[in-house]
């Protein structure tokens, strides 16, 4: 699973690398879609408005709760568990899918322990 994710990210980067700024971080991510007891992954690529097409979407506006973690995707489940504990403890209600952003990844370093990712979830706001 993880190798497929990294392969897809590299493929997307190759497809759009000519349009990206050389120092552009935070361009890759994954939508974590709940599926049975785990998650399915849908890779996304952050684009500027001039590169967006009919398949592009905008993340919903609102207040997001985020958690950062270091290392590879293998640390993701622990970060998600901590985020869910915080939601429950503070009686916050999530809305929608989790979004994972790769802030520092294989483009910036060859050392997986230096990778930094952020997972966000939109919070449901009471009416």
C-alpha cells in the first residue's frame, strides 16, 4: 500500500513539475476515506487556479483540527488515533474526510525520519 502511494505521488509530481515552483512544498496529499476498519487513500495535488481543471475541488471553508507527525505513512494510524481521542475528549464533531498533507517528504530529504506530515479534519459547527 505505501509503495503504491509513493509511486502515485512521484507520478503526479512528474506530470506537473514544469508548472510548479522549485521551492513549492505542501503540494501533495491524500484524502483518507473511511473504509470498514481502515482508510482508502485518494491522492491529491494542490494546484494554483490557472492549473485547475474540471476534476479540481476546493477544500470546504471552516475550522479545521490538525495534527502533525514525523516519519513515514507507518506513523499515520497513531496520529489519527491521537486526533480522534482529542475530538472525543473535547466533544468536537468531525465533518467530512481527513486530509493529509506532506510538508516535508522525499522531495526535500532522503531520510524518512525527517518527513513531516499534517492531517486535518473539518469541524462541524453548531447552528
